[in-house]
């Protein structure tokens, strides 16, 4: 069952909670509560649905042959399961993003703390913060469109 397989993918709620900002903690708790409720409901369902008692319906339905027709159609009915075509692509994009973010993360881990930085240190660490007073001699030393 596709739903069962999807439910087996575990979410690391502790790691997730560490990344949630304090102002979004309520939304995170609501998400976790809802996810836990859905997961509990999914695990309470049987692996296979209950079998249909066709003999009961043959005795209860007056029109002859109607239940046999429904049983035949039901037995030939195949509900297609969606094919996962995106997971491999997402995993490769995630691996690329992780490898691309490692140098940036190292930069942040090894830089001087902000409260100890001078303007020169800030401009050296983040070159985009440096003001070009030659190109834009008047305050705010940047084009208005970039502010």
C-alpha cells in the first residue's frame, strides 16, 4: 500500500525543532500534532481492506445479476498507484545544495563574531556590504533601487 510506504519515512522532529525560529514554534507544534494524528490513524488501518461479502448483497439486492455485475467490475478494477519520479531528482538537488553550502557554512563558522567585527572586517567577510564612495559619492552610497 502506497500510504503505508509513505508513512514509513521518518521525520527527525528534534533536528526539525532546532531549526524552527521562536516566533514559529506554535505553527511547528501544530504541524507535529497533525502529523502525529495522521500517522496514528494510518497505522491503525489494516494493511488490506475488509473483503466484501458478496453473498450478503446477493440475498439483499432484489434485481438478479446486479451484484454479479458489480463483483465482476470490482474484481477487474485496478487503481493505479502513482509512480515516484521526483525523489531521485530531489535527492540529487539536495546533495548538490549540501555540497555547495559547505564552503559558506565554513565561512560562517570561522569568521569573527559580529560583536567583535570592525567595518573593515565586515567588508572583508561580506564584500557586498562595502560602500562604493567613488561611484556613489553621496549618502547612501548605493543606488536607490538597491536599498
